[in-house]
C-alpha cells in the first residue's frame, strides 16, 4: 500500500463527497486506501459514504472525539508506506501524491511534508507553513505586528510571510489540513496528542517529528484547496477560545510553562473576544458617543446663546466637569433603556422620545440638587436644540450609509426563518413578496444538520439551530422568525436565551399567539402575524429595579433580621422555611439568588427566566407545573408582582409553622 489517507469528518457531507472524487483521480497510478473516521455527524454523512463510496474504510463514532483522537483511530488502521492526514473540506490535484512521494524519495531526512494550500479565492492559506509559537512570535501574532509588517523576518515569523510561497523550504510546522508523513516517522513518534481536542495537535506532532530527528518541509510543487473552517461553522464550539487554549497547552508542554507566553495567549483570548464584541456593537457605540458629544456641544451653544440674549455669565468653572458629564449621561442612559442604540439601526423616533424623557428627568433632579440648578432657561434651550441636532446627525448618517429613503436595499431587514415545514416556507414567501419588500430572507434554519445545503421552494437551508449564533453573525441578520408549529415553546425560549447577546429581534409566527412571553407588538404580513418575543424579566430597566430591590432587602435582612434569628436558632428553635429564606440573604448579595424567581435555572433547557428564586409562583402553586409558572412569571414580572409573591409566601411559611 503506497498511501493511507486518513480523514476526520464532522457534518460536511457535501465537501467530503467532492474530496473523495478528487482522491479517486489522484490515486490512479498508486495503491491508495481511504479511511474516514466520522465524529458523530448528524447531517447524513455516514449514510452517504456507505451508499456512494463502499470502498472507503468507514469508522462511525458515536460521539465527537475531537480531531486528534479520531485521527489516531485511522492512523492505527493504516497500512500505507506514507500516511496522509487530510481535512474533509479540501480538494487535491491529480498529481499531488506522485509529486510529494517523489520529494520524499529524493529527500531522505524528510519525515513530514505539506504542499501549497490555497483558499477558495486562490490566495495562499498562511497556516500551511509556520513557526512554533515562542514568546516573541506569539506577541507579534497577537498584536498584529505580523500583519502590519508581512515581509519582515523579525515580525512575520509565525506565518513566514517573508518567504516566497513558491519555493520549497524547511519549516517548523504544517497545517493539520494536509500532513503527509512517513510510516516510519509515525511509528517512532506515535500519533496525535489527544489532550488537544482541536487546534494545536498539528503543531505538537510536527514538533515531535523534528525531535525524533526528521525534518518538516513545505513543498509547493503541487497544491490543494482548503475550504477552511467548514466543520467548525457547523459546531457550537468557541473557536477563538479553543485555538488559544490549544496554543497555551502547546507552550506548557514544550516550553516549560512559560509564564510570559501564557499571559500573552490568555490576553489574546480576552482581547479577541472583546474586539469581536465591539465589532457587533460598532453602530450602537458610534451612536452613543456621538450623542454624548452632540449633547455637550448643544449645551455649550445654549449657554452662549443665553449669555448673548440674557446677559448670563455661564456655568461656574468649578462645576464644568459635572455640568458637561451628568446631563449627557442621563440622556444617553435613558436612550439606552428606551432602545435607541441598536447594532444595525439608527433610530430617530426613539431618540426624540429619549430627549423628552431626559428633559423630565433632568428637570426633576434639579429640585434635589439645587447647587447645580444654574439656569432652567439653558436647559430648555438645550433640549429644544437637541430635538433638531440629534435628528439632523441621524438623517445625515442614514443617507451617508445608504440607510435613507434612497437606500432601501441597504436598509432591508435581513431575516432568518427557523423551520423547514410548510409554515416556514409560507412565511419566507410572504416576506419576499411585494407587500413586504423591506425584508431580505437570508435562508431557513433546520432543526438538524441533515438538511443543511438543501433547498425548499428556492429557499436555501443555511444552518441548524445549534449553529444559529454563527449564522446570525455571518449573514448579519437583524431578525429571526420562528415557525410556531414546528418548535415547542420551551425550545423557542431556549434559542432566544442562547442568542440574547446577538442583538437581533425574535418574532413568532403562527396561530398559538397566547404562548408569547412578554409584551408584544404585532406586525402583519398579509395573513401571517408576527409577534415580537420580549419578556419582562429580560428588560434592562426591570432587571435593574429587581436587582436594586433584592440587594436592598437582602442588606436589611443581613444586618437587622438575620442576627436575631441566629440567636433563636442557637436556643434550638427550628429554622423553618422562613428561617431558611432569611439565612440565604448573603447569597442574594453575592448575586446567586433572587428573593423571587424561577424554581430552577432554566429547568435544564438554557431558558433565561431570571435568577433562581427563594420563592416564587412555584412555591405558592405547588400542584401546578413549575415550568409553566416560571414562564408566566418571566412574562409578567414587575416590582409589585414580586412584592405580592413575597408577601403571600411569607404568610404561607408562617401558617405552616402553626
């Protein structure tokens, strides 16, 4: 056997099918065996391989074992003189095997080689040749110096971009997407280190091959195409965290646990996540800071106008910091609560509402802080001007970004439909119709991966529920619509909870409209009603009031009530349910519980219904379904409901002691 090809597959059936066809052409003059280890795919990969490629040796794992462990299964079965680790989302040239085997034969010290790897657009995939992540190399990579100075031998060492991509060279490491090694080298060093779940295992293997006395080469005499990241797109893994975690593990294993490197890599994880978070909120942050600046400029102009018209000398110098900070913060925070700042929208109407609300709040506060009530005339002038200045900049930016009346295509709401049944297709068709031309349907989301890539009535299934967050980010989605008759209410709430940080609007379409959590707004698409999913427990203002109530009451209990109860307990008085609730006050202050809330955190279904409660409707109505009671509470939560539940619970606790 000349070559054994080991492929680890995970939910990329359309890619692995194309790869197998390309391998058939590359294997014409050689004895080649193909071993596919499937990591519990649920997209129909196993069935497709068994049906269309009976000559492939297939191992179907029941669970996802990770890249390294799955490859080791295939490596242990391999019989070839050369062993190829190959990703399923690649395509090889007809001459790839012959040219690389020829290189091995004329280069005795080579233990592992990789070829030129191209992105789908024809550019070089930088990861196909690289250096080990030492302290300086990692620092340049993390800080972006390697990207700023790609031709510098000093700064661009990680991806070796200063080297000619068309010249053969010895390198530290290759990409795990294509690694051809001698069987003798494998037998000497063993397979992948299974501590690495994904990423890093290729670096580790290259490192051990070189430690065993072999060399690793980059050979661009032939090339492959790698559709990078297709498997990870269809998983719920946090690739950034897994990648840098793997780098950290590699450093600990081979560089004696360098503290400096560990700090760099951990900082990289945090920084990358922070940048990604800011990127999703760039429009909201831009609006927030511009509003703050416009507010202060408007306040300054109002002060100058009042000086000209009324002979007023302006704000005292000692108070300028407060005067130009607090009122602007009051407006911007009010606007945040009202919902002015969205990741992809610039709101004019809500901004005007915020101006009026902010004016009322600031006017009220001047009665309590009279030392800063310098001129009501300036405040009135400033807020009158704000109605115009905040509106004008929004109109200008809307037109500049193509979001105005002339930019309707740019202003379209990008929609995902959760579901693949007739109801989901009907919703998609109506959204695409003339009467709803401001919607752009990105595609359908299936409940399983098996349907990804299929088309239903010209609507492509572009993802599954498990990968919804990634699809939202990739397609820049504004709105997600559920087909209510395909998902249970708990499943819908679980999805909403999982994606609550994505800043998209969730709506429910269908006939079961009484199962919506929170206050709803209804829009009609002909005869299909869309109900906005928006429940009280998740609203920022209500969460703030609830937290303030919890912390205030818990503080009172901790300092004024708990000490007396502890004294009673010392004399053998039974705690009872009321005593147990009082003793939990410290945990409320630590943010672990709320006085009133759900019985359990999400009932195991990742539903955000508030912090776990010491009491709740579930306590008062023990014979009813606690999950439905928790959902009802989340829907209707407010300060007075919490007071009522807490009062009734205490009465019930006291009555049980009698």
